C-alpha cells in the first residue's frame, strides 16, 4: 500500500505536477495495481535466482571501433535549439550530480 | 581539543578506449561540441546500448592491478535523475553487482607502510558537460554531450585514510598503477581522473565516526591536500565552538582556498536504482580473467626493487624513476644504449625532470634516450668535461641537435693533448709570475687563481684533471 505522500514524492521525482483530485485518484489506482501484483507473493521464490533479464542471453559485447552515425546537421534538426554546436536548454543550475 | 580525521576517497577514472562505453561514438578530448555523439548518448528512442569489450577488459585489468576480487558475474543498473547532462534521464552504472570488490593500495614506506582497502570498483558512463552563463539573467544553459557515455571506473576506498598526506600518497600510487597498466591517461586537468573526498573528524580516543562531509571539485593533488586540511580545521572549529557538523556536499574553491556549501535541494537524492533491462549480465570465466591477468606489466613497486638490484641505484633514485612508467622506460632505454646507470639517473632526475616539471611535458618531448646516451657517452669517454656537458645539454634543450655534432661544430671538445696543455700551462705561469711566487710562499689560494686562468684561456675546455696534474708538476 502507498499513501498520498509517497505518490506525491514519486510524482515529484518524475517531474509531474498533479492537479485537482489527481493525487487522490492516482493513489487509488496505484494501490489497485499493487494489490493485483501482490498475488505473486503467494509463489514460493526461496529457491529462485533473482530475475534480472527477460532473455537468457549474456555477454553481448561490441568491438572498440568508433564510427559516427549521426551528424551535426541531424542534431540541429532534432534539438529544440542549438547554438555554435551546443544544444540549448532552459537554464538549469543544480550543482549536485 | 584534539581530533582525529577519517578520510575516504571516491575516484572516477576515464578509461582510454577509442569509443564510448555503450556506443560507437568516439571519445577524443577537445572535439567540437557534440561532434562525438551517437543516438545512445542523445537518449534517442529505440537506441540500445551495447557494452564495449575493450572497456570491460581495461576495467578488469585495473581491478586485478589493485588486487581486487573480480566477480564472475556482474550487471548494469540505472541510476535515475533528471538533468540535461544525460538526456536518457538515467546514468548506467553498477550498483547491485559491481564487477570488482575488495582491492587494496599500499601507502607509506618502511615502518610506516600501511594498507588502504578498496571497497569496490564499478563501471559506469560519464555525463555530458553543461555551460551556464555567468550572467544569471540569461535563461539558457548550453549542453555538450561529447563526454556523455565515456567509460569510467569508480574506485571507492575504505574510510581508512588518516591524513591529507596519506590521501595524496594513496592517489599518487593509484595514478601510478593505472598509468602503468595504460588503462587511463590519468590527467586531472583534463578530467580523466577526478576525486571526491569524504572527510569526518572525531575527538581523540572516541571510537564512533563524526558526521561525514563530501568535497567535490578537487582538481589536483594540491587541491586534495588543501581541501582536506581546510575541512578538518573547519569541522574542528565548529565542534570546538559547541556547534555540530552538517552532513552535506561542499565544493572546493581553488581560488579562495576553502570549501563552500553547495546549494542543496531540501529532499535527498532518490536515484531509484534498478537493473537496466537493455543490457545483459556479464559473465566472466576463470580463464578469461586469467587471460587479462597475463597482460599485467611489472608495476612500480616491483620495478623499484629491480632497479635497486639490477642497476645498483640508491633507493631514492629507484623510487623517483619508477613513479611513472614512461620515466622508468626512458631510463632503461638510456642504460641499454650504454650509459652508466647512476649517470643516466642523475641526468634524468636532476636536469631533465626539472625542465619537464616546469614545462609540464615528458622526457621524450625534450629529446630521445639516444641523445641522452650519446651526451653521457661523450662525457664518459673524456671528449667533453662534465661542465661542458651541461652547456651541450642547454643547447639540446633550447635548440635541439645531436651532442657529437654540437661539440664538433662549436669547438667544445675537451683539450686532452698533454703537449698542448703543457704549452698553455707554461704561458699562464709566465704571465702570472707573482701568483707562482705566492704559491711557492705557501699561499694555496694562488693555485686556484692559476687553475682559473688556465680554464679561462681554454674557455673551460681543458681536461681539468690533466691540466691540474701538469700544473702541479711544473710548480714543483
């Protein structure tokens, strides 16, 4: 179960602004989904290996050979704004990483 | 009150691969903005990351060199945060299952030698660079994603470092090891080796640790020492005046020589790590790890021991010559070309390293080992004196050329012909009758004057031992 505060925090992390009764509604939806998924807890997983990939494949590598597949022109076209090769974004100051 | 510090270091090291960790974009330093990007670095929909095998091999070699335990199984996770330095909205890192844990670095020497543990080493991708205008009214920031996706390893030490000097010692050795195995350029100015310092202090005799402060933006060994010392003092002042240390991240300001609190958001970071479904787990067999271990070259400590034994160098010389691999290789090449080891060591340590330190370049940038061996050879075989050798060295540094040619072209060769020297000595004695009398009257200083005159007339080129011998014979 999650409460409204937790949903508010998750929305904040996802940069979503909730308006009106959306917080109420989302909290209800969240709990509905969690209840449904909780059924899986009935399965005994004590012998199961942690699941970390949908495929069985491992060790997919590439060689260390650089080649360019995208041009400056491509970037200019897809970026909202560019200047002297830089991608221009709204001013962001957050010194943390 | 006396306090004891506890220091832990987190070091990010760029691996020197040709392409990025998960894409084919090149990694070269100093390219035009966004010249080295790929759909993966840009976070374009549908672009999938594929691991660079060379980056994995280099990371593993670093883990082996740092005496870590290489895991047979590891995988990548997503560290989620919104910031334009990584357009995907997350950084690919190794959180749950890093490829290496439990390494160590030996610091100090002799009786003060001690081991600093390495908690873990993991692979991750670097972020891009943001440029903000100094003018806070300009509502835009500029993004360069060339660095985004460059392979990094992060090396996290145990909090076992007890002083700023130990921290610098740890980093010096770490840098030496990583340069030796050639997995990174380890250039702090270009950002290929970056350090975050965690510092806390606690009263002497108390077992619990104090509140930890993380220092970022530490861009040189000098800054590591200064920032840790500053932070120890700042925290001690706080505690002495009855205050407490706040757990926070502070930035080192190299201009003002102090740490400054970063504007931090109210809520703590919540990275919501989870396994990256785009990347498959990495499985390494014992054979594969062993194959990488075979690539491990002789490291500085072993090389130092060998230099002492094989070349009979003093421990000090062997230490200085082996900190960096290119210096050690330069020395060995010079000796292989015939120079006596101690002579080669002196020229490299004293004359050449003074200049490379000043110019911030390498020995090979000055001249090749062939040139140094030739110069030492000319002094050894008596063609020039040691003093003239220094002059030839100056010419080599400032104008280039070859020692033998310089000596011939500028008439710098030593005068070793006894007949010729005897003639010069006779002239000097004839012209300085009073000095001769002074000497015979027991004034030793007169001898120095005569020696000086001989040197002056030969422009310093006379073989000093031979000239002295002849002078004394004639004065009898």
